[in-house]
């Protein structure tokens, strides 16, 4: 792996020149090349308006990005759709399963809020059972999910990487288990897509969705989803719009003719501004290479583990083996250290406080070990002063 190519990426993120940014899990940094593309789009719309020809061209551009996202996930372009965010996209999955009273869905207790709320809503609406696996400091081994399944289990839903601790689920193992039993397998990839390598076919995923404003380094208001072509016919059409038709630019309002691609679930226009940024980030991701990106980010996580070992009173919260690590590592410390968001900001460190005794570090390929060292050097100085 050529580490130099990742060091060269830092030039596209001006904030790194004066701040230690370790908070991609909240909002990713927008690279200069993506920011410029989005600003140029707005300027073109501002100066030239939008005529029929340029509007039609936008939809052609959308299909180009669709193919790039497909390459990122090892999927066909016809299996990719766009939406506003993961909550919206996952509702397409939940609403399309045809759930009824007596069915159950398996989740776990440290999942992201929308991943539980969607199913709690289905419980209220339909009387289904939501089975919840317990976690230990954010760790939920596959076996805890598997043991909750029976002949009435219709779906299993996990986050590829958990937002709180960075626990990375073994999607290939879960996917194989579900595929063998006819259980629909859905994944929220928001904290992984753009950082951890994703192969939806190898992982036997039926539905994979991600918002683009974190590790895909874009704007709020755009999400992507993969729907496996063999699973697609099993998913009923719960929402519909004009863009899901066979020929979206030449429709007859009195004739409904849906296409047989994932885009049939798209409801209408999306944020083409955000799309301008996504296509540049996708290009860069494909150039850098999924395997190299994942390995580089995991090396930064390894460095966090090593630095935490140097400290007496601090530790990795929810430590895991490398196979379950990601770009998120949470560090715990005594509450008496007095670390707060204000203290971190005073040291020009942008990281997420979790209460008063934990900090979540979230590292992308634009970070390096020096960024991590600044945080741990702060902990070390506090520990030394208390000795």
C-alpha cells in the first residue's frame, strides 16, 4: 500500500491546516474538488437558468453516477437508486416486505436510532415482533443475532459499522446465514461506505443504503441504495414517482409503466448539487482503491489502540480484533479528567464527546497518525499532571 497517496489527499481539505479533525462519523470533510464542482453547478444555474436540454442532461449524468456507485459496491448500475437519506431508503425496504402479525425482525440494541424506530413503527402498525440482540460495549457477535431467528423471521437489519463504537459487523457471515434461510438482509452503510470496502454480492446483501454526508464527504440530503436484482421482485412498491418509469422523460400521465430497475423506487428529483460532489468523491475513491483505503484507515485505528496502551487510566471502549475494527474508535477516560467539547476545541481538536468520560475518534483517509497523536498527547499530558 502506498501511504504517500493518502498524505497527498490532505491538500484538498483546508481545515486540516489549522485543526485536528477526527469527526467524520458526524459530518465528513468536503474536499476542494467536490466543493468547487458543487459551487460551479450553482453558478451555472444562477447565470444560465435550466432549460429542457440541460435538465434532460442532468438525468443522463445521474445514470453515470449510478454506475460509479455500482462499481464502489460491486453492483450493477440497475441495482442502484438514490433518495434523500437512509431513513427514507430503509422505509422502502421495511414497507415493501409485506410484513404481517406473527412475523419478526431481528435488530440489536446499539443500532442507529432510525434503524430501530422504523421497526418499532412496524410493530405498532402491524403487530410484528421486533427481536433485539443485546450488545456488550457496542459489540454484537453474529451468533447473538442468529439465535433470535426462527421460521417467522422475515428480516435482519444491521449497521455495517456502528456509530457509537465503530464495531464492524461480519456482513459476509450474516449474509450467508440469511440467504440460506430466506431472511431478507438489509444494511445501513452510512458509517462505512466510502471507508470500508463493500462487496454486496460477496456479502449476500439484499438491501444496502448509505447517506452521503459522512464518509462519502458530501452534503445532507442525498442517499444511495443497492437493491439486489434477485430480491427486487420480492419488494412491493410502497412509494412511487414519475422517475421510476421505463422512459422517465417521455411519460404518459394516464399510463403507468414502471421499469424493472432499482430506480423504480425513486420518487422524483434529487439534489443535483450534492450529486456533483458525490461523483467527484466516487471518482477519487475508485482511483485510490477500496482495499487500500480500508487498509489505510484500519492502520489509523491500530495506531489508536497502540497509543491507548501507553496510558494508565484510559482505554479503548469496546475493544475488538482487527476483523471488527473500522475508522471509528472510542476512547474512555476518568470523568475527573474534565475533558469537554470546549476543552477539545481549545486545543483545536474536533471529535465527538460521548458523555463526560468518552470521546469518539472517527478517521478517514485524509487523516494521519499525527492527527491521532495530538489527541493522545493531550490525554498523556492530563495523566502526567495528575500523577
